[in-house]
């Protein structure tokens, strides 16, 4: 998709960036198989107080964030839903 920034509005652009891993700036290590899934901090912190505390609060995580108790496909669906 050549002009993803102009054609889909903000939501379409955010979805394209997530789906195509454009400029992701946070990495999660998800599930028992430790699958790497990347996302965008600004989207996560704007949509969730839990992600805000995790990524911007005084107890913010550095490096890949372990999320062992959820399956990767479910976590990916969560990211898609909030994007």
C-alpha cells in the first residue's frame, strides 16, 4: 500500500503501522513460547492505564516486556483492538 499515511485516516495509519511493524518502539515476549511481538508505546499508553504505568510510570519496564500468561494470538488481537 503506497500511500498508507493519507488513505486510511488516523486509525487506518495506526493499523498499517502495527500490521507492518513500522517504527515500533516496544517489544513484548509473549506466551510460553516467548514469541516476540512489537507495538507502539504512544498507542498503548493512550488507551490503557495499565500500559501507561508499565511504559511511562515510575515502575516502567525497560527492554522486552515478558507477558507469559497470554497466548501470542490473543495478545496480537488485543493490540489490534486498541490500535
